[in-house]
């Protein structure tokens, strides 16, 4: 997460484009406080994090990212993709982009994106 933030906020910032990050995890995420702080700190940037859980695992903090308090705007979504073999392409894209449009509207309203 820090590398993504470094790249798109410090090294190559673009206020005219949003950055949409898809983060796949099979669980085992345990640095709850650290990850939460990173997400809160970057909530003022034009970064949207889509967390996707795979493998019927305990996704830990990733499931909580969607309701994390203290952010400028809601900059993350989560869904479990434990039914990958049953999901159509249309359904997958709907899940991936479910929260992105509302984040995009909020980011434009906050001046994060032109």
C-alpha cells in the first residue's frame, strides 16, 4: 500500500485522473491498526482501494475497511469472491465497480480530482 501511495501521490501525482487499486487477498491480514492508519491517511488522495477476498478465508481487517471511521471520504470497498467459479463476468465487474462511482463523485466534490 505504501508503494502505491508513493508512486501515485508523490512520484507521479495526477489530479486529473483517479487511481483505482484492486487488492486481492486470501486472508491472513493481521496488521489491522497499521493498514487502517494508511487507509485513513490516504483518504484525502485520489486513490480508491477495492479489496477482494478469495479462498473462503478469514479476511480480517479487509472486511472492516468499508466501514472504517476517520476518513475524509470512503476510499475503499470490500467483497468476498469465494464463488469465483459461479460468478459471471458481468457480476464480477458489478462487484468490482460497486462503490467506485460514489467514491468518484465524492472525490470530485472534495477537489481530489478535477
